[in-house]
C-alpha cells in the first residue's frame, strides 16, 4: 500500500506547525515542515551575501547548495552543505526575505520535487501553503487551518518573544499581513484553499482541541 499523506495548509501563524507536529506524533506519521525549505534557501542566499530579491542570485544559491534529507525524532529533516540550520531560519530577517524566494517558479519546482520524494520516509503529515493544491493534490486528507488576524498576531508575537525579536503586536500583525498578501498574490501556487479541504477555524481553540478535531476527522 502506498504511503499516506495528510496535508495541513494555512496562512502564517494559523497554528498549523504545532498542530501538524502533534498530529504526526499521535498517528506515528513523519512530520514535514515545507516552509522550512523555502526559509533554508532564503537563509543560504543571505549567508552567501546574495540578494534574495534577485531571482538569479537565489537560483545560483539553489544550484550550488547540497541538500540531504534524513529522519529524526519523528520528522523529515535536512542538512545543507553538511549543516542543519535550525533557529537561523526563524529570524525576522529570513522571514522578511522568504516570500520573494518562495515566489520564484524554479524554487517552487525544486522544493515541490523534494517534498514529493519524501514519501519514501513513510506516512507523512506535511504542513505548508500548497500541499493539498499543488504538491499532493491526491493527498489522503486535506486540512486548511485559519485564525483571525488578531489571534495570529498574538501567537506569532508569543513565538518571537524567546528570540528577543518581539516587536509590538501591531507591527507583528502588519508584517504577517504583508506576507499573506505576497503569498496569496503570487502567480505560481498562491495560497488558496483546496476545493476538497476541510477548513478548521482555530480562533479561540487550544492546540490540543484542534489536534483532537483533526485526528478524529483523519480517522486517528
Ligand atoms: O510557514 P512558514 O512561515 O515557515 O513559510 C515560509 C514561507 O514559505 C512563507 O512566505 C510561505 C512560503 N511557503 C510556501 O510558499 N509554500 C509552502 N508549501 C510553505 C511555505
């Protein structure tokens, strides 16, 4: 039987990362954070002192970086040129650069292929923006998580606090909105809801409540 894929899509700070990670652990599936791959390309471009707003410079980075995938702690993870970046890809600098990187069609094609190849690791819970629409249109289950802009800003603000990068909630909200607009407005694979996705509004729900709703619908 081919490996199963559960797609968890939604905008930034909709709660999908934590939910997808917990769901994967509960079902004993591998967790995949697809956004991390776009972040890694943005981070590596900046590391190389290249301009992430110039597609040619991003694509040169993509051509010269060596990416390997491995499984650890229930997730599919990766090394770039032998190094696994973690906190480095979550900075506001990378967050500010990643939307233009993710809008480049050749970048999307490369990441989409990496993601499709991950089925070799087993059953997957994959979170992102276009998993149910583009990467795995035939996914066994598709969920689209959303939350109000205020709730999403509060969550992202809380996430940024430990990194010492927390701006005020209003600024976090406007940076999220800018990113949403870029992600929804790009011509290749814009953020949209798959026709057959189940939409879950997570506003006012705890992570565990959302996981319970999805696990039940996913048959776990
Ligand atoms: O989920 P995140 O914030 O880590 O995503 C980082 C960026 O990558 C964000 O600008 C949206 C983009 N992305 C995408 O275009 N497609 C995906 N499947 C996942 C993320």
